[in-house]
C-alpha cells in the first residue's frame, strides 16, 4: 500500500468532429489542463445523422474523443467554455468520477 | 453557472466483434437510443483468446466498442436484449454513471 | 429482470506508450486479469510533450489505452506493479466504478 494514494478527479470525455480538435485542445490548454489523450477516427450516430469513420481519407470529417482528467473545480469552467460551441456543432461531453494515484500529473 | 445543468445518465460501453455491429446498433435504435459513438479496430484478449486488431484487412475480425449514454430506465431493456447474444458470442457491456449538461441530446 | 444480476467491478484505463504494451499485458496476466481490450493509435499531450498518432508508421511511438475490468481486490496489486514503471515512463491509470452483468467473464 505504501506506494498508493488515490485522489479523486473528474474525467471529461469530449466527443466532437475532428476538424474542431484545435478549438477544443486550445480551450483545455487555457483552462490549465495538463494532459489529455485523443482517440481518433470514431464513428457515430447522432442528432445530425451518421458519421462514418474513414481512416484513409477525409479525416477531418470524423469524430474524436478527447479524454482529460481534471480537478473538480475545472469542470464547470471547461463546460461553460464548450457550451456555445455545442449550441452550434454536434458533440457531447461526458463527466464521470475517476481516481488516480499520481495526482502530480494533473494538478499544478 | 447559468449554462450548466448536470443530469445523470448511464454510459454503456459495449465491446463485441465488429462483424456484429449492425446487430448491436439495431438493438440500440429499437430501444430508443438517440446517439452512440463507435471506437473501431480494438485489440483484446478474452475468453476466446487474443483478438488482434488488423487495420488494413480483415476488419470484421476485430473488436469494437459502442459507447452510448442512456437514461437509467433503458439500461435493463438494452442489457436484456443483449443477454442471448453474449451467451453465444464474446464481448461484454460495462455500465457506469456519467453526467451530461445537454440532456436534450439523449432523451426524447 | 430475470437475466440480469449486476456486479460491481473496477475499470482500469491504462494509458501508456505502445512500445510498453507487452510489459503492461504481462503484468495484467500475472495479476490474474482474464480479459482486456486495447485501443491503439492514441494521440496525447502530456508532461513529456505531445505524442501524435501516426497510423501508417512508427506505431511503437504512439499511446495505447488498455481497458480492464477487475475485481476490487486486484486494483492495488496491479497499480503497485505499475508504480515503478510510471516513475520512469509517461502514462497514467484511471480507476473507476463499473457494473457488469456477466461476472463469470472477470472472476476465476
């Protein structure tokens, strides 16, 4: 047990069209998010119909999921930052509880 | 805070062989699920041995994860719908708690 | 309801460079983990800078996420096993609560 010290964080799973990746990561950077992971080439069916993942071409037209683990106090500023975007574009953010053992990687 | 109104939903993460994607998405459609996202080309080790993701060929032989956020009352009907399938084929469904701020995208 | 019997498990989402996949899966195998799923070709920005996913080449230089559902009693041994690794290499493990209906797939 000596090495482990669990800390609660919030996991944000941000699903949006890949062409908007830079908007999203800029927002996360400005909010102080220290790290995130991106799953590319997702397919999805949503309110605007079916988005098919094309691996070899047209990559801008597929969905991505940006996964970020953030302190709870960052959730609201980040989601407020995304709110106007999701009024216009398809996508969603799932918020959930996680635990990590190496908090230094996520907090300043 | 004015833009945010968190609502609890259940996240289903359905992992199965890609060749059964249509069965799964048809089941979700019939259950009233309004949107889902699919991660393609997963590798996995499971009870039937190791499934290796081959990106360039044989895509039907890889795993996919279908991610859907659903109201709690849909979880049981959906999982009951999948139960006979998972008696025969490999795969699993993870159920977990999430929060979303734009419930209109998930409920009728 | 007759077919469903939810059991709590812990989901581990292990994000690390793909070149270390075998180390990670060996550790999971030795810990008694019966199944896991791997998402390949992730991009990420972390403490060691931005890792871009290159689909066509240099696959060893991208991130992967290994997803495993384990009984709670396995979480600490697994994370203790990874602790020395993450002292040296980039990556993280997210731990969260999930429920499954087919526990036989995860426990011996």
